[in-house]
């Protein structure tokens, strides 16, 4: 595993995307190999959005303050609304945390709500 500080994780994933893109352009794969390279590019893009994603076997993000390991967790800050959630990154050693994603939108409705 590569221990990479959290601010540089996305840069490392972008480097991996460039490597996959270079394989696609340089080797010109066909058939199943082309499908594999495209799938790897899509999974790398998703890992860039929510790191480390599919590369969790390779990358271990570390805390920018103390160097401890980071843990991702999905929490609901408002306990009674299941549609409001946050993805938080928390250091297991010093408690440093950062909100990666916050969904504050409620459920989608098909139309106007009428009183009964």
C-alpha cells in the first residue's frame, strides 16, 4: 500500500487516469481489452470523485496533520430524515475531519403535495 497524504490522493488518482489513457492511446486495445481499459477509466473517474474508490487496495490516505489513517463514513446529521446525509473523512488518531459530500435535498416528489 502507498501511504499518501489526503490532499494528494486526487492528484495520484489523476496520474493513474493518465496512465490508463496512455495505455488506451498507445496500445490501441481491441475487443475485451478495450472494454477493460474503458471500464478502468470510468472507475478511475469515480475514484477521483470519491477517493480512494476502486484503488483502496493501493492507496491508504493519511491525515494531513498527524499522519494517521483516515476513515470514510456516511452519517445522517439529522436523525429523522433519511434523505439528508454526509460523507465524512475522519482521522482515527487525532480526530481531524472533513465533510466530502453533503446532500441537503429531500426526497424527489412527482408533483405538488395536496392537503387531504
